[in-house]
């Protein structure tokens, strides 16, 4: 990939990293606030649990996003960014614009998702 292109995606990823790190911080603060308020009144306890559960799940998703972004930035450093992790072909730049953390090209992504889907039997 061209150095200017790499720089372009690096900037997108760094911006994304900043954004999600900020989200995690905000959500943790919100969860802590919720637990402070709830202790006084037992009626609010169940609501507090729900709030914390939501905050936890959001945090988990954000943490995953940060991890994915970190990995993508690492691939830029290593020089493997933009190459499919499965077949080694170049990932379409339009795909990278849409999903800068993409690890596989569209073709391999479909194959991998199909394989994962088959592992989980639907009852
Ligand atoms: Zn591939």
C-alpha cells in the first residue's frame, strides 16, 4: 500500500481509538454514578443492576473495538496492513474506508462467517 494511503488509514484508526477510549471512560463514570445513587433506596436496586449490566456490555463492545483498532495500527507498523489475513491478497480500499479495522477481504470474510455460522447449530 502507498505510504500516503497508510498515513490516511493510520489517522482514521487513531481518531477511532481516541473516540472509543473516550466512550469507555464515559461509560465507566456513568456506571459508577448509577451505583452511588442506587444504594439509598432498595427499590432502585434492580434498576441499578440493569444500568450496570448495560454499561458493562457497552464497555465490553467498546473494549473489543479498541483491541481491533490497536491490532490494525500494529499491522500498519509491521507493514501487513491492507492484506487479507487468510489469502494474503490486498483488501479493497473501499472496504478499508468503510471498515478500517478489516482483517480479511470481503471474500474471505464471507467464508469465515459462514464457517462460524455452521459451528453454531440453531435449535
Ligand atoms: Zn482473503
